[in-house]
C-alpha cells in the first residue's frame, strides 16, 4: 500500500481518497504518483511500501483486531458491486466514491473506527 499523509488531521474524502486522521492509502501506483506530483509542494508526505508505508497499521499506530484484519483482507478481493452493497449495509454513502479503491477506503475506515476500544 502507498501511504499519503496530509499536513492536517483531515478526515473525509479528498483527491479521490478517504483520509482518516490525515492518512490515506492506495494500492494504485499511478494514482499515488499523480497525487505526489500535485500535493508534495502543499505539505503532504508520501510513503511507498519500501519506505515502510505498508498499510498494515491504521492511523494512530494500533493494529486492528484479528477479526477486523480479516475483514479488511476480504475487501481487497471484492468488486465494486459487492463493495457498494457492504458499504450500504454499514450505512456509508458510497455513491459519490469515484472507484472501488475509494469505496474500500471508506469501508476500511469504518471497520477500523468501529473496532476501536471505547474509552
């Protein structure tokens, strides 16, 4: 996974990616390269898998539960229609997502959010 970190702790959709606490991830190298050329001068930072941006840890650095990690693995194998259906079940508005990667990011963020321990 390629990791993109915003200069602020922004949560929402921007540049076609879902940012959670300022961090977005994509496995699309051409999208990553395009955004890097456009956003690096605006204070965004970029990590490739070889830099350590492997996408294994969510923002905040706490690993997901084993159950959540398994669900996230399943996401990578799903097509757009399956993702849209699962997103709707989770109560997410996926209609505006430009592609399957954006829907995956929304669902992953929701799964991670729901799996956080309550304080």
